C-alpha cells in the first residue's frame, strides 16, 4: 500500500503542533518549548529551535547545548528545545554516517528554517506550506552526501518503511533475490539498523500522520501495530513521547 504525503496542524489555547511528511523528511513542529524523555530513534533528527537552544543529554555524559543539533540514528538520549522548535526526521541512509551529535550555529539554523519556509517566530502556521525537500537539501549541504546503498537494500527498505510495510520480510527477500538472513545482514551492514526496527519506524510515521483523524487505537491498527499499547511503546522508544502528547 502506497502512503501519500501527510500534513496536519492542531491548535489549542497557546499550543500549536504541525506535522508533515514527504519521501525526504518528516517534520514535527511545536509553538512552545518541549522536552522529550530518553529514547533511541532509528533515524536522523535535526532539532531547530526558533530563537532558543537545543539541549541533549546522554547517560553519563555532560549536556550538549547549541542553537541547533543534528542527532545521529540510534543514539540513546533525551533532549529539549528551550523555545518553539521544528524537528526534522531523516531516514538513516539519506545522510552520511556520524557517531556523535553535530552542533549547528545560529546562522546554520536560520538557513535551514529559511529553506523550509519557516519565518514565523513560533513555527509553521496551521495552513503554512513547508518545503521538506528544500530543508533536506540544505541539511545535506551541511553534512555531505551519503554513500549509495546496495540497490537490493534500497528496494527492501523502501518496501518495508513506505510502500508496503505489511509485506513479510521473506517475500521482500525473495523479490530482491536474497535469502531472508542475507537481506537482514546486508541491511545491518549498509544502514546500521535492523530491518524490523526500520519497519516499526515507518509504521510509527504512518500512525502519527493519522492521529488527528482517528483515535490512537484506530491509527495503531491502520499502521500495522498489534494494538494501541504496541504503538505507545514504540513511540516512547523511538521519539520519547506518547501518541496522546501529539493530540489535542
């Protein structure tokens, strides 16, 4: 099943949250400071505060603070923005590997926000268009180009995370001409993350995209989670917050 790009905005009192997704990036923005709990995301995350700072804390290490941060995949951490912010999530194979967070200065954050089309001091408006392709292009200009994936791996992760997340891995491996164990090993080698974990990330994006139009239970079922509790556990593990925190 092919998912079309999703975008939504919710407003309540002094809080506005905006979500958008495209093949290059997924964006989440909030019109107030926010802190997320300890988590380990299987994707890149660029935290772009609007006027404030990003803070990142890893167990047993000093806090990292900067006008903006790029956090590599699978880094166990908690983080916060001290102002309204915009966060970009990029699939792990779309940027070059880097083991440590990358600090962004204020000028780099401004360029990224300008590329995205965000000029409001508290983030994208409810009806504002956000150019995720331009934002990804600017982010790649800062980090460099990634190494190309093995075409079989590229096809497998595309199926698993976007085009057909319900397709069994055995069927995907047959489609690309590999055994299932060999495909899993190649994905770990090229991407650094297990294929099953990448699939859960794709399902989480789908569920978040459906949240404003349905209950969490229905969004979980539509995205392929076993139940609402499975969705909640995945959200806590991957993004450090619950689906309920993203709704009204």
